[in-house]
């Protein structure tokens, strides 16, 4: 199957060849796909004798810490000066797992001002801001940025998977696994082929699954049970809604990343075609939306929650007080937005 054309592979190979000092940047609140693809890109560049630094806008979940052991990374939230030096001093900028500079939030102006001679986008989200980049690799019908990068690296190496560093292959398998929710969604024939090739090359998927899904705290189970029993509401139209406010998080404290997967659970209910989970984040709610085929998570989030993503998986925000006066109004606000969205969708 052809994921990329020979011309695209050649342009990527040329970008790596011409690069001497690279900055690799991923989106804010980086998830497994962002960290996985970013680390893979960085380690691949290093294996080619290039200088490369991975910059992320803010902290990532402790559940992904196993990926970054022994790695030198730059957290722009804690060391903005270092991030600005890395981005301002590079000759090639690689942006992964985000479709526009704005997805880096506070780091967006720094990226826009980057003087690099070549800015490269590698992403799988809808509506890439092509005008911001010199070279764009964007494919929405693929599981993850990690998968897209895998096929790019494999193509650049003429099909020799052993030429991709061990750390990069492990990171790519991890990123793809998280973005498919362990092969539960967004899986394509190319995704399974990627997994097969990586397994055959020696990547320990059992180790990845153990660290991703079998190392949570007991509090995560308690929190999920409490949320699903006492706070899950099924709105008209088959939309499940859950809101985790400050009071709930005080009662059930979870580390960043431990709520991963919660939003998918209500989709197991036959009548539910969309699931919404809103989690308080200091001064706003972070909103995660997942949907079944025929119901667009991306359209809902784009119209009402200041975000976007994929057709069946998207994320956004609810701001206080810009959208709602206080946390207490979150559920009613979501219900109102959903009602308007469904009314529009049905006409």
C-alpha cells in the first residue's frame, strides 16, 4: 500500500540531508503520540549525525515518563529561554502531531518567528495550516502522527527498518498504540502492517502495554467507578456527558494522564453515539469528545468548544468566565451546546 509517494519520500530525505541543527516541537499537553513521534524524530536525526532537540510546550503525563528516561528534553513551561534558543537557533524546524502553530499555545509566537530556512509539518489532523510551513506531510486517514512518521522513516531508509534507531521504533509503537487506544479505534490496514513490522524488528509491545495500561494507581479505578456511577448523564440524542470539577478531583486525586480512556467507556452503551468528558484544569475545563461513525466529534468541538481534531475524536476547552460564569454551569452549558448541535445536524 502506498502511504507516501516517491516524491514525498525524496523531499523528506532531502530535508534530513540538508539539516544540520533541528528543533522538534509537539503540541501543548502532549500525549503519547506527540511524545512518541517527537522522540522518534529526534533520535532519527541524531542517528544521522544531526543536532536535534525536542521541545514541548508544557508538561506531559507521568504515565509517559518511561518513554523519556535518559532523554534530554526541553519543557518550554519551565525553561522558556532554552526553548526559545533551540527554536531560534535551528536551521530546520520539525513540527509533529499538530496542524498549526496555535496548537502549541504559549509557544506559538516563538514558532511563528522561527528563522529556520525550512519548516516541516508531520501531522494527521484535519485542516493543516499549510501556509505556515515549507514542507507539509499531512494525512488524516491514518492512525497517528507516529504511524505517518514511521512510513516516512521506513521510506527514507529504502525499507530497511533496522536503520531506524531502537529508541525511535519503540517510541513510534507507543505513540501509535496510545492514539488508537490500544487498537480500539482509528485503525487502518497500514496501522496493523506497521505494528507487524515493528514487532518483527524486536519492539517489545508487551512492555509498552504493561507500562501504558497496567501501571495505574488504585485511585484511578475508584475515580472511574465514581464518575460512571454518579456523574454520567445521557443527554437526549444519545450523547453521554461527564464533568469532573474541582470538588470531584479533590475527592479523587489523579495524576495527569490517569483519566486517559475514560471518555471512551460510555461508547460501549448501545444508545450512546457521542461521549463528552470535561475536566477542570485550573481556570478552564479541558473537553474530550469521542463519537461513533456518523456523528462528528470534530464538528461539535470546532463549533462550541474552541478546539478540533479528528472526525471521531476531538478536544477543546470551556473557559470561565468567558463561556460560563462558574464551574457549576458546565454540565448545563454542554447540554445546551449539544442540543443546538444536534438540531443543526438534523436539518
